[in-house]
């Protein structure tokens, strides 16, 4: 995403308008990004093509 103004991601959309985030990839970075988004109050979806990667990520988030 390109930041155009201090409080905008794209023209006409402010941070306050974003309510949910989808993170694709539950690897080392993906699960941490999803965790921070959820802690930040955003509805968060974590997706990965491999179910095992999701299970590992969920195990890390539970600790």
C-alpha cells in the first residue's frame, strides 16, 4: 500500500475505516503479523495453504 497522506493509506481511505485484516501465510512472520493485528483490535483472519502451518501458528499464539 502506498501512503499518500499522514492518516491515509490510499486516497479516500483512512486507518479508521479498516476493520479487518487477512494475513496469507502462517509462517514465522505471518502468524506474528496476525497476532499484532488482533491485539490492535482488528478482526483478523490467518490463512495458509497447509493446515499444519496453521496448527503450528495457533500453538504459538496460545502460549
